[in-house]
């Protein structure tokens, strides 16, 4: 996010999503069980890729709630 003062860029604020300590272990266990893990998120692609990379999974970003519901109904 950019910070502006008097109509000029004054700074930049970086925000990172935090993962629970157990998340990576759970994802790895699910992979070992033979499941394909895909992250469906409403976040933008840059944010999604950052989180997904930490977990070794594939992200699908900018997903609307309807698409998430559709994906869940196909499981």
C-alpha cells in the first residue's frame, strides 16, 4: 500500500499474511496422503503466490465466493 501526503507518495506499507505454525505440517501430511492441494483465494495473485510458495501448493487467486462454493460442491 502506498502512503501519500499532499498528493505525493510518502511511503510504502508492506503487509504479509501469517500462517499458523501447524499449517505447513498439515499441508505436507495431506500431500503424503496423495491429495492434491490447491488454494482458492479472493486475494490478488501476488499475495496468493507468496503464501502458496511457503506451503508448496498452487494458488488460484481473485476467486469469487461463488467459484469457491462451486469447487467445494465438486469435491
